[in-house]
C-alpha cells in the first residue's frame, strides 16, 4: 500500500467474516496492520486470534434471524465502510 494512513482516514472500519483462520484471518490482520479498525467475525469469536486493531465478534450467517440479530446488536456507531466476505 502506498499510503496506509490515507486509507485509514477514508475507510476507518472494516468488517471481515470468517476471520478465525485462513484467508479471512490474513485479510483481517493485514487491514489491522494498516491502522484500520477491523470487526473480525466468526461463529465463535473466542477462537479469533488476538491482534491489535481486531474487534472479535460472533457472527453466524446460517439463518436470516441470526444475521438480523447481529446487525441489531452491532457495536459500531456507523456501519463499517468495507465488507470482506
């Protein structure tokens, strides 16, 4: 990235699903390393590896009701500007 600080001012918050492992975790960690606040989600938030800038959240997308409940209880004041699924 040429100017990570510029990205952090334009896209301050990111929501990454499947952030417990694999590509989802790598994307979440890379975004956090660039100074973004990352809402890292997995079915089991406690299993998301801890890292500075990551906010672990439980998210189960198996039912519409679960997704609606997640959005209703989300901890942000405004929705993240970027979704990585």
